[in-house]
C-alpha cells in the first residue's frame, strides 16, 4: 500500500483468488498498490466473508464449506491466519499492518482478538494492529452474550437452528431478508445495502455456515472468558489501536474504559455516528470506518517515518 491508496477518492479494483493455507482452501480479496510501502491484512470477524469487506482480506475457514462440514474453533482460525502470514508474506520487505474488520452478524469483532494473537506470534513482521468494534473479552453484563453462550453450549440446539437457517435460505431473497430482520439481525438492518442482504442470502443461510458460526462463537466465549493479557498489551501499546461503538454489546464502553485504565497510552476512539457493529453492511458505515482506518494508518506511518529520520540523524551525529 502506498500513500495514494489511502486517498478515499482513489478507486481501485479488488482481485479475488483462492489458495491453500495450512492445507485448507482459503479465499482472498486483494488490492495491489503500484509502489507498496506496507501491507494491510484485513481479518474479518465471525462469520468471515471476503465480499463483506485491501489489500489482503483473508476469509474465515468455513465460508464455502471447502472442508466438507469440518467445524473450526477460534484457535484453529488464529493458527490459519498466522500460517497465511508465513506463507504469503514471509519474504516481503514491506511492513504489515493488521486490521480487524468487523463484518456482520454474531461475533464479528473477534477479528480484533485474532490480530492481537497474530501480533504475539509474528511480532517481528507487524508494525500496527487496529481493532474495530473489538470483541476481546466477555462482557458479563451482556444479556445477548449470555443468550449466545447458553445456546451454543447445546449441539442439538445449534443443529436445529442451522437447519432452520438452511430452510429459510430455500425461499426467495425477499422472504429470507424479512426473516433475518425479524428473528436474527433486528430492525436496524433495514438500512443495509442490497449487496449485504445478497451476501447473507447466498452464503450465510446454509447449514454448514450457520453451524460453524455457532461453533466458533462457542469457542470464542470460552476463550475470551479469561482476563486479557494486559502485560502483553502494555508492552505493545505502540502497535495497538482500538475503535469502539457507542452502543455495541460485543465491545461495550466498559471494555473501552478498562483498556484506558490498564493501558493509558493506547490510542482509543468511540464511533458516535450511529453506524453500529454491522457498519460494513451499509455504504455510509463502510466509508466512515475506512476513512478512520486510513487516518490511523497515515498517522502511524508518518510517526514511524519521523522516528526513523530522527534515528538516522542521531547515528549520523555520532558517526561524525
């Protein structure tokens, strides 16, 4: 990615390709820069579909059922993303920025947690991670999270819900859209773009997709019930940034306040424009968040360049 690629007025086409990562079929959506100075890797949440979100957008492992019904846990998703970095970007001389893009539906912001784990394991290759509407710890006060936890603990209930989702997917798109709004997503989703509903109808109302989405949500809630690794985050505060939503139960403001208390130097922001957790399902939300991310990357790369220039000047001074 070059400086021009952060200009919202510059439109570039994305290239879609399928590759093997850790022996698993993986979908990638890529935007190439003319003179790249860094790579931006976008990690969607749960479920992760590359068509919802530049670079390199890497999907979740179960979107197209390439692995014939295998269920993937949160840890397997993390391992897969780390293997992607090693396989696709290991030999690059260009720094990497990890961006956790939160895509629609249940636990989308889990991508923020995944990118921090990628930073932990491949820190020598990463200069920055950005968590959007981050789901990095369980909120014990959230009734919605409690409902999801209770539901996902029952394999029978998960199977039944997945069958219902697949059944709804057999109907015309207008009916599926109505059922999604009424029983799954909520009234706010009437503002979603047509492409968001088309993606939901084409990809999410499938038995394997819904079953995997619920299984991953189960492992997320189990793994994130532990206290975050504040010491790791403090050591890497210069490589972290988070943006929270004003009314987001997956990444509530209590977590924002806890991060501010534990790691005062981490850049934090609150989105108060009313775009919500499923921002990527509307054009306005997508553009607003894209500009926010571009601003963060510009600021980070500018400060890195200034620090590098200062180091060079210091070395030159001592050399003379």
